[in-house]
């Protein structure tokens, strides 16, 4: 049986390689972005369920953060914070 090799313009070229690299990078960034959004939602949900008032400034800061390590710290703090500002600690 013969092997099919595509012969479309750009096949196996630097253009195709660049496109594939960009696509892989975009998917990776999309996953990280999705994880950040999920953690931000979790933080806000935990505070809400615990009855902690969430000012707009705190909500915007949490939703706008893309650093997964920072969000992880805030998630941990959301479990015991009595005021939303406590998420940010000594920052």
C-alpha cells in the first residue's frame, strides 16, 4: 500500500512549522488562562459561600490576575479570610 504524502503549498516548510508552533503555544496559553479563570472563580465562590462580602475592587483584582501561583495563595487564604482584603496579605 502506498503512503500518502500531502503536497499542498507550504507543506513541510518554515511557514507550516511556524504555524504549528504558534498553534501549540496558543493552546498552551489557553490552558493556563483557563486554569487562572477557574481559580479566580473558585476564590470568589468560596468567599461568597462563606458569607464574606466581596467589594468590586477585590473582584476585579482576582479576576484580572493570571499568575497561577498568586491565585493559589489567594485560594488558600480564601478558606479562612474574614474580609476579602485578607486575600492579598502583606502585598
